[in-house]
C-alpha cells in the first residue's frame, strides 16, 4: 500500500477504485490490525467484502467504514478523499459551491460532505497546553470590521444578538491552538476552560479584559494593557492568537461568507486542525485525517434539524 504522495493528482490516480480506498482506510483506522468496531474483539476474519468478528458472542460483519462518518454514504470513497484533501490543503478552506464544481457533485451534497469532514477534524484527545500560552476571545458575525474593544462595547449595548463568541488558547511553544464557542465572555465561562486546558504554573498572557482577573491563582498571569496602547512587553503579547483569529475570520467571511451559529464550532475545528497541522505537507495532512475516521459521527438529521 502506497501512502506517500506529492499532490492531489497522484492521490486520485492511485485511489481509482473503492477497494484501494478501503485498503488505505483499513491501514489508517486500525494501523494495519483490524478490530471489531461492534465489540472491540481483536480476532477477526477477512471476508470477500470486508471482515467478520471471530468472537462467538458477536460474529458481526464490518468494514473500514463501519461506525464512521463515511458509513452509508452513497458517494465513492475517492470523492471523500478528494474532499478531505481539498478542505485541509486550502489555507482558508473551500466553499461547498467550489468543492461541488471541483468534484462534480451537487452543492448540497458538497455542503454535507464538508460538514462531515469538519467533524472528523475535531481534536478529541487534545494534550494539555503548557509553557507560554495566549488567551483571547473574539466575536464572529455582525460587522466584521469592528475592532475588538468596539465589539465588546457593542455587545454590552446590544446584547449578543447576531454574534457568536469564540474563545481561544494558543500554546506558543507547541504552536497549538484550541478554540471553542462560548455562551458568554465572562470569568465564569472562560476561567474553567483555561483551568481545564492549560497546565498549572504556565505563563498565561491576556489583555486587560476583566474576565481574566484572578488567573494568577494558578498561573503566572501577564496582562498586556491594550486599553492603554500596550501590545507588547518583554515578549508578553497575544499577537499569535490574534493572527489566528484573523485567519479564521478571513476564511469565514471570505470563503464561507457567513456561517450560522449552529455550525460555527465545526469551522473552528477546521481552522484549528489546519493551524495545528500546518507544518506537514498537504498529502501527509490528508493521510493523517484518515486516522481520525472513526472519531466522529454526524447524520443528515443532526445537521439539518
Ligand atoms: Zn465483534
């Protein structure tokens, strides 16, 4: 089985048929050792069309797509492979209109494919962030051009209508970002996330926003006072995370134009995945996604209800 490729063309050339695609999925999903997805039994038989569990209590049939986001899809795996590659290789992502044209599927199908690819990109086993860490929040939706402080004032005046709040933590040494939707940007919402995601004793940098007050109980908390025009002090700043926010927003406003609050968390997962895997090649990133094939489930009903 070949797993080294230079570009999309090589991938599509090699994965011409379902059998070859399945072979790669088997390798990536089970690291070459297929396990029964129904009961976890490690002894399995290969059949003509996939596998059969050897446990007398189970004996169920399965394949590399059983229990994954690709199960019951009518699309050829080759189309999914193309979609995963295109979505993770393009720095700002790809719209369902563009993906539909590129792969010869309808926009509606492409939209569903992309949402399911994004569900695969979610990091389900994040490691603890540590060392030098930046924290910040941002607002998506409403007037994109408004600056941070102005958006906070606007939210104070109008409430949270039309805006979704995203909270982010960036580990500057590990170059890893975590971002998630939050219901509200206050200490009660933000501080528990920091305590859960960041190792105690780390250096946490934030601006002077009141929600971050009290972080010095568990961390070396360095405040950069943006309100007084301070953006950098002795290496303390939140510029890396702000750079990530601008990528996220350029993508959402530029490629996706807008996205509803309901689906925004998946775009955040998509952008974080690309950021956290930006030092590997496009083809390696594609291969890496396939190891996560069994991590997520997302049905049409869940997406549209
Ligand atoms: Zn079984």
